[in-house]
C-alpha cells in the first residue's frame, strides 16, 4: 500500500544507530516478560512498524499476552499499536484476529475508569473500518450517559466522526445528539454536540438555538464561539434571517471572552451596515485593543478597524470615535502607535481636529517627561509628523501646535528635531499670520539647539523670514551670542596659553538688546556662576561646531548674514547704521575664514565653504540690486514651488483614494443576480470563516485560480533526474519571511530504502530551521518531506543538498543523490512599500552600503593616485584638466575603466569634487564571489 493510503497520526523519533531487535526476542518478551519488559517490547514493535517492517507473527502474541493487561501505560501504547498495524489482508478483507480486538475495544468502552473510556473513544475516531465499528455502536451510545464529562464529550466526537464517514451505522445521530444537547449541562459537551449539529443537521441546531437564544450570553465562551459561527453561516446563506439573530450578536458583544467579542463584532459588521451596528462593533474593537496585552492581537484588531474605515458609509461613524481610538496610544509598542496615529489622521475632520490636537500635544509633552525608552524618540517623531499633517490640513490649528513643537528643536534626537524643523519651515511659508510667533519662538530656542543640522536649518529660516528691524537685530545678537568673543583665533589662543582662563569667562543669560548710536550692538547681561568642567562645554554652540571642523554651517551662517544685512540696508535709511551692520556681518565671516585656515579646528575648512563665504563677502561689499533679488527672493520662490508641488501630489493621492472608495456603476454595467453568481465571483458572498482558515493554513488557492501563472505547478523545482534511483522535486512556498520546501521523494527502485534523509544547506542569509527526519521508503513508494527556512536579509539565496539512504539488506556504504540548487529570489518575499525622502536618507545612513577596498600605496592625495592609475594603464584624458569639470570627467573615466579591468573591486565608491567635499556622483563596483 502507498504512503498516501496508510495514514499515520503518530510520529515517534528513532535513534538511527540502534540495532533493531529480532522478532524472536520480541515475542519472548511479550509472552513471558514482566510489565516493564512488555512495555519496552511493545514500544520497539511500534517503532519497527512505523519504519516499514512487517511483523505479522506478533499480532496474535500481542492479542493473547498483552491485550488483557490492565496497566495504563500498556493501554495507551496499544491504542497507538492498533492505529498503525495493518488490519486487512492484501485483498482488503478484515483480518480474523481483529474480531478479538473488537471485543477488547468493547470492554474498554465499558471500563470503570473514565480515562480509558475517553481514550478509547478518541481512538475510534481514527478507525476507517466499518466492520470494526459496527459491533461497538451500542457501547458508544451508552457512553453518552456516563457520569463523567470527559467520556461524554469524546462520545459525541466519536458519533460525529462515525456519522460523517459511515452514516448507515448510526442514521439517527442528529436526533440523538439534539436530545443529548437539550439535557446536557457541561459546556465542553454542549460545544461538541452543537458543533456536530452545525455540520450534520443545521436545522436542528437552529431549533435548539431558538429555544435558548435569550440565554446565550450566560453560556461558556467555547459554546458562544460556535453559536457565532452558526449565525454567520445561516445569515450568509439566507440573508432574510439576519433580523432574527442580530439581537443575539449584540448581546455577545458584552461577552467576557475577548475571542467571542472579536468574532461577534466581525459577524455584526457583515450582518448589518446600520450606523448603530457599526459603532457598536468599532467600540468593541477599541475595547479589545486597549484591554488585550498581546501586541499581535492589537495589530490584528487595528486592521479590522482600518478595514471598516475603507467603507464609504462607515467612515462617518468612525469619525465620532476618534478620541476613543486615541486611547490606544497608551500602548508602549511603536507599531501599534504608528497604526493608531495613521488611522486617527485618516478620520480627522473639522469637528474633531481640535480635540485630536489637544491629545497629541499632551502626548508630545509626555514623551519629554517620561524616562527615555528605546522607542520614545521614534514615537515623538510620529507625533510631530501627525501634528504637522493636521496643521497643513487645518491651518487654524497651527497656532496651537507651533509653541509646543518649537521646544523640541533643542532635542538631542536629531530626527525628531528635523521633523519639527521641516514643519516650522512649511508653516512659516504657508501661514503669513504666524510668522511673528514662529520667529519669536525660534529666537528663544536658538541658543539651545544642540545639533549642527538643526542649527543650519534654523539659521536659514531666520535669515529668510526676519523682515523687521527688531527681528534682524535679534538675529545678529543671537549669532554673536552663539559665536562667542571674536576674533575667534586670538581668543582660542589666549585660552590655550592661559591668558584668558575659561572659568573666568562669564556666560550671558538672555537679556535686553541695546543698539548704540553707531548702529553696533551690545548686550546687557547678568553674570552666570556656572562653571562647566570641560573646556569644550564652555564654548558657545556655533563656535563648538566650527572647532569640530564643521564649516558647512559657516557657509549657512554667511548666507544668513548676507540676507539680513541686505534687508537691513533696505529698511534702515541711516547710512552709519547700514555700514555698521554690514561691517559687523563681514567681520564675522572673516573671522570664520581665519579660523578655518588656522590649525585650531579638528578639520580645516573646505574649498567649497571658502568659495561660499568669499562670495557672500563680495555681495555685501557691492550690494547690487541683482544680488539682493537673488538672495532675498529666489530662495523663497524655490521653497514655495517645492511646497506647492508636494501639496498637489498629496491632493492627487487623496483624490485617487476617494475615487477608489466611491463605488460607481456605469449605465452599461451588467447586473449581477445573487442566485446566479458563482461564489468566487462575489467577494461579499465568501465565507469569512473559511477564508480565515485558509489564510491561517497558508492556502492561496483562490488567488492561484485567478492567476494561472501563480499556480502551484509553476513553482515546482525538479531536484533530480528521472533516471536517478530516487526522484525528488520541491514546491517552494514563500510566506513573508518563512520559506517552506515541500519535497516529494519517490523510490524508483525495487528495494526498500532505509534511513532516507534529505540533507540541506544554504548559501546566503538563509537559515534552515530544523533538520528533516529520516524515513523508510518501500519499493516504488513515495513520501513528502517538509523543511522550513528563515529569511534573514534582502539578498538572493541558494538552497542545495543531497539525499542519502541505505538499501535494505545490502552491505554497501550509504548511497547519495546530489540535488539541483534551489534559487531563492528576493522578489518572492519582498513586499512593495513607500517611504519619504527623509526616511530613505535615514535608512541609507543606517545601513552601511559601502564596502571599503584597502589600497596599499604611499600616495596620500586622491587626485595623484588616480593620475597614477591613468598613466599606468595608458588611458587618455577625455577633457583638458585646466578646469575642475575637466578633472572630474577624467576621474569619472578612470574609475569606469577600473571597473572594466579589475573584477576584484566591490562596493560603492563616492567621487568627491577636488575643490570641495560634496559628492558629485557614485560608482557601484562589484566582484565575483567564489562559488
């Protein structure tokens, strides 16, 4: 018989190095041994039969000497033995010895011990021989009246299985179980009986439910779940029954079991689209999310809420529950919070936006007060982005949001501060009435900014939007405060030589800003008694950035000073004040240039930054109208254009989403009649319980039927040849990050193959979860072996291996069949997704894409090194090297030829401009890995 006909429900691991005992020794132990010896002998017999051995001579021995024993261990082992032992002759007739076994079954069904009775009833569910079951039916019926619930519930299962497979043995099973259900008190027994009636006689199940429909809320949760399934199936098949059961579903929403509430809410949504029903189901989902501690449950229920939102008529109902949905933010899991915020943002309207903003502001403040958690910074970013979106969609809310968010510009988390800065930049451009407020708050937190990237952005905003005389003077004061005493070089040298001790310097608190008659600025301040312990901590923030060698901020500072100086000249008519302000701005630029050329910073200033500062000095010295327009108008036009394009893209995406939700029917569309439509053509008529079961089993037959190219046959990989002694082929099933190999192994020889083992190995970031167990293949037999593989990264992988086996009765070494490679493509488990430019840049920075190549050379200059390659390979220049562009083109060409002539290069090489540090372009270089 083939492996497909011999169904085995019990798998026992076998030690491959142990010698199998002889049939004579086993027979002796079973006949004359003690209880312990008989137990061990029976275990060995079971293992040998599982491995394909035929032991017909031991059957009568076990019936005579083992079956009458009352030992519980023996009883349990006998149930396994009777399950796997062949019970029929080769021509399909029942063995005569099985009559004695049937009598033993009957005695066990009448045994005073309830465990033996229940175990025997469970075993009878697995029997496929009606001749063995027919004499046992009276005893099985009698077990329905046993005093113990364990026996009764297993008796119901046995009757259900027998009725399903051999209806003629117990034709009155539905009536019998209905009567049993009416009088039964135990919840587990009632659940099994009701489940049988659902599948065997649905009308009787409905009759019983009608008699107790008002008491359903008092039943146990296992019975309530089955009742929900019945109601769904009945209303799915006959929609006119919905009004009959909808009150029962409402009552089950108040069940103490989370599983019952979840299923009842899902069923209620399918039964009714009334606003009260949708609101009740959504409220039930929200309560589940809040009360359940498992994050996976929270995410699943959140998905149900999101599905409700997709329906056009349900969105209005969910908008009234936004504040309840925001209660989910108390969950510490970041993924749950992310989905909750996105759902709330999709549901926000003019009616609830004010309440939403108040809650989000409280959450933002809370993240600043609580103890730092690894996800606190990311959660703060999510809150900032949500507030940003609310302010863009509802401009009236921006004034309430900005004061809270501006405090986070001084946050040590650069990503959260960058989100705030982006929001501020967009708000100050879109909302003219908020500019004074934003400028005021920006000046308040400017000195406390700790990261250079945020400092550059704040400088740009202040330089671009400070238009009044007072704001411009405040910007200059804050710049001087952040820069410290100038000239910087002389001051730093004095500190190092001890002429000016750091502790003797005083730090100025924010104070009144004064302007002299000459137009210069002085600050009246109180002395601060704080004395930082380190010299670096004494430095103002801007000076600290410059001393660290980050002169890109110096270029931003020069641009900002140029803008405000040009604007100051246009506002103030006094020539002395104009000249004084411009001179002070130029003095700051010159002292920064001086510092960059000195040896004090950790890194010298780059040529690009020198060019930028020099250009700003030239612009201030000339003050031409053309430069004034370029600096003060063109930059803002570029920002306005970028924000306009982004806003149009958002409106377009929202329009597409709304068009998807709006179901439109054209005049010439065909009319679908429910009675004439196939089930696979109407998604609304599909059984959700069946679909969820298929999804849990990883079954995608419905999709595969619609797409023949994605069918199972097209995913089969042949591993061996047709002429090999063992033929193998594999079906590769990819489910997200899990890969299941379903390998079919066929014995094409006339010998029994023992210890047939599938040995697999992986190449790449694939991990074999467990080693497949060995098996025994009869002549021309086949079997399926499953192997699980985990995906660790987004790279292509290879699975390879072989099949090894022993030939029964042969003394030769183990045989081996090498398998073909299975190539795993990343496109099988990569799902499309989208991210913003900022998120992409952040991920690009976190992942180390560049693989460095070590070069042994005495040349220290990149230009000289590439010129050396140019000469050694006899390559010609593409363009004259008199210009920077010419040199860059040559370097580009050199690297291109390096790729052609050297296959050992691997990674990404960034080509830097010779006169600066900005990346011009990149090359992706590679090498061929061994194998």
